[in-house]
């Protein structure tokens, strides 16, 4: 499903947001995607976009490698997203008070309030109102990155043929490598 999922997600990525991600990396801050989607999808997306990692909802797997139907950790949505971020930040000595989080939706309000630098990106009306009240930075982007679909398909083919580590290394070296995928932006 990887190419189909990427083809659906990548047209929704704003090139300006990737510029923001890369600016954080250039400043020495690792970057992560945090999403309620399955962890494998989130990690793959992070890899295609040249980010340091991703954390999504993990599903329990039994001793023979079959899904049990239970979660292996929090559902990474709302308060569960904060729980996953805090656990990762503690394990990797990331200061959430110095971290950034970006979102367009009121559903991510707990995540935005868990960091020192919340940013509303093309926020829905309820989030826009809170961002205004709280004095948070707001970013507005007009143009979507539809060309990213072709890039993603090429990268996925390369990852499948040559291994993910060599492809991810071509963007720029990450600020740090983490043993597991992450959940916060520092």
C-alpha cells in the first residue's frame, strides 16, 4: 500500500512547510511527524520527506507476527499524541518547552499546548481563534506540493531497490539519529 498511501498524502504537503522542516534541520534540530496513522506509514512518510523520524499508532503483534487487534501504546491522537511525544522526549532528552509543533486542526490542541513553540498552519476556524487568543504564530500557505507525488514514487522505488538508509541520507544528514522514531520537534 505504500505508493498508494504516499500518492494520497503527498499532494497535501506544502513545499513551504518542507522549507520550515529543513530550516529546523539546518539549525540542528531533529524533525518528526506525529500522527494517528499507523506507525509504519508515518515512518515511511518521514523518510520520504527527509525527516528524522515519525511516530504513529502502534499495533500489537503476537509471537508469530500476527496483529492481535490491540494497540501497543497510546492511540496517537489528542491526549494520546501528547503521551507519545512526552515518552519519546524523555527517552531522547528532548526539551518540549524548546520544541515546535505545527498543526492545522483543533484536534491537535493538546499537542500544540505541550510544546513551547506552537504554530498554527492554515488553521481551521476554531484553532485560528485559539492561536489568536494565545498569541501563537500562524502560517498560511496557498500552493500545495503536487510535484511531490512524482518525487515520492521515485524515492519509494529507490528505497525498495537500494535500501532506505542511503535514500534518506541524500537529503542532508539528520541532526541526530534516534533508536526509534520520534514525536517532537526540537
